[in-house]
């Protein structure tokens, strides 16, 4: 399948045209090693999710971390059971 430009959702390097996402965030591994907090704040569709997924993969593959991605988006409330 030929590559294409993705405009919705996380990008995947094997099927979408994209720049390496973690290059734009060069100090994150240092912040993580220092056990520091950080915030990724940017407008919609600028690559935040793609960058975090790539960072989680990179950290897990290093063998030093087991990265987990958690979404804090508003969801459907629990029903009263």
C-alpha cells in the first residue's frame, strides 16, 4: 500500500508520511530519568499522541522502562448499576 498523509488520529511511520516524532522533544528522556514532570501542550492535530506513542515504544524497547499510555479524555460516565 502506498504511503499517504494522515489528518486524523495517530500517525504510523510505515503507512503515513511523517517526520520522526521524538526529534521535536529532545529532552524528554532526561526529564524521565530525573523523575521530573512534564506537560505536552499543543493545538489539535500537531502530533501529541503520535509523539507519546513513539516515546512509549522507545522507552519500553530500551529495557529500562515499561511505558503505559493512558488517556485522560472525557468519556462516558459509569451508569448506576
